[in-house]
């Protein structure tokens, strides 16, 4: 009996071992219905396969840094050296009337401003640089007269010197195709922008008036300089405060022609206004005087409207300076462009209608600014500003004060003053459109 029980227990133990061995052995791979094939092994795909790995996006190249300029030469041959990191793409061309050499450097930044050109510049009388468009650094070289570009190249860095852009200029005959100059410059124009607001709507398809705020200058065009501040920075700060104050009323759609330190051509500023069917256009600037004697005493804000003939010599000088913004930034002036625009009969009739509206708003604005801000002796002025040539909407140009006057400049640099200006402008705009709504009824 014991032997039988022992045999049964042994048999049971062996069976358990065999079962455990079977459980530990992986199941055989399935084979095709027509039988196994030599070297064939099946793989079962998961029901939800993981997505293929996406390679990480390549990081954008680091911008080249322009950190220093050197100008040297004689009246027979002059050279400009621009220190750069890396080896960016560079386009160099010349422009006439006035004579300039323009260099556009892609994906580059300027880390410190350029100082004045000394007496050893030879053919070079002036030099300026700044952003011409996002990611594009522009260098404009003023010359004594007709010249040619002998060479332009990137000099590779050495153990003791950084890489440099070298431009060599020699006297030229002044001959050349005006059309080719314009074509070369056109390739470098900033991409057309619709401003910093929503997509434009037709006037009959919107419920809020559209106000365009145009901070003057920007990028390569600094505008007027004070002892501390620069016009392009001050007017951008004030414009941003005006935008904030207008949006807080919830009564207006607001578009700014620029929201950063970048250059916008004059015609593109007008185009932005037209694209958005502006109901009001405000260009914001800061005035200056070259005379050190007058700069100490002349101060206060001025508001300009458009006219073919300036209200006085000072107004004409201001218009000439502001209209030269494109030239300073290295853009060509197309001959006859302004005359052709003014002669257009339809445009002239439309401009007459908007001129009355511009004058109405100017009166309201000066009335709001007088109790709060220092105003010029005669704040009502007019001049042929290119940026105000907008037949479809009233437009004014505001000179906030004289950055050449120490008292005005000190105020302009404070946020409290900037907000006071914004409040005055906002109140005037609200009053203007309230009056317009009442007149329509």
C-alpha cells in the first residue's frame, strides 16, 4: 500500500514539474496556412502602434552680431569695416540723389550705436545702421558725390581679429540706370504688413471705428536725438500708451504701424492705413532744433494737418525732414511720384473732404492737451507731410515737444507724462467720434 502511494505521489510530482516547464516555454510562432517556410517567423503588430519618432526641429541659426565700425580713406579710395560674428549673407548696392552705399546683412543685430564719422573718412561723410526689417540689419553710407563700389567681401576671422564686412568705395562717373537702382533697393524692402491689429474689415461691416497709430521713425531711422533719449524710442512708448488707453474704452479697433524698433517706409505706413480703412490716422513724433540757442527756450507740442503749402518756414522744414525718412534709411526717391499723386483730381477731391475732418480733430486735440501739457506758441500748423497724404481718412501728425529742449526731453522720458499724453489723445478721439455719430444722426 505504501509502495502504491509512493508511486502515485512521485507521479504527481513529475506531472507538476512538467506542467511548470510547459508554462515557462513560449508559445510557438504561428505559421502560414500552407505550412511553415524555411527562415519564416511571424511578428504580431500591436493594435495601436506608436507614432514614428519625429526628429527634433533644427534650431534657427544664431544672429550675427555687429559690434564695431571702422572708417578710413582718402578722396580717391575709402573703406568701411564692420565687425561681424559668423558669415551672414550680405547685399551691397548704391543709390543716387543723394549718393549712398547700402549694405543689407541678413539675420544680424547691432549691439551698440555708431559714432560720427571723423575727418579721415575720405569719400564717406556719414554712416548709420539699424534694423531695416525684422532680422535684417541695414548700413547706409553717405558719400561726397558720385562713386562706385570697388569691392565688398566678408574677411574671415583670424586668431587676433573677428570676421569683418569690408566695403571699398572709389570715385565714379555718376552714370548708371536709375531703374536698376530702384530694382536693387526694392529687393530689400520690408515685407508689407497690415499692422498689429485684426484683419481689416470694410467700413460697413464693422461696429467700431478704426484708429491707426503711427510711431514715427524706427530701426535704422532714429529720428531726432536728445541728450539722453532718441525720438524713435519715445514715440513708440507714447504710442503704446495711447493704444492701451484706447483699447481700455472698448470703443475702438486700434492698429499700430510698428510695435518694435524696426523701420517702416512712409508709403507702407499709408498703405497700412488704407488696408484697414482707417477712420482716423495719428502719426506721433518729437520735434527738435539744431540751433543751441533756440533749443534752450523753444518747447511744447504741435499738431499738424496736411497742406500743399506749409503754414510757415518752420513747418516746411519739419515736413522736409520727416519726408526724408526713406532717404535716410537707404530707399530711392522715385522722380515725380509726389507731383503725380497731388495732380490726381479724384484724390484731391477726397483729400479736401478729409482735410476738414482733420482740422476738426486737431482743434479737439489741442483743446484737450492745453490744460495738461506744454504747448508750442502756435500749435496749429500744416505742411506737406507724405505720411498724411491719405484721401480716405482724417490724419494728423503730433509733435509731442522738442527733444532738443532739456525740459521737454526730461518729461518725455517719464511714464507719467506719456500716460498724460495718452489720456489727452484718447479723450479727444472719444469726443471726435461722439460728435461724428451725432452728426450722422
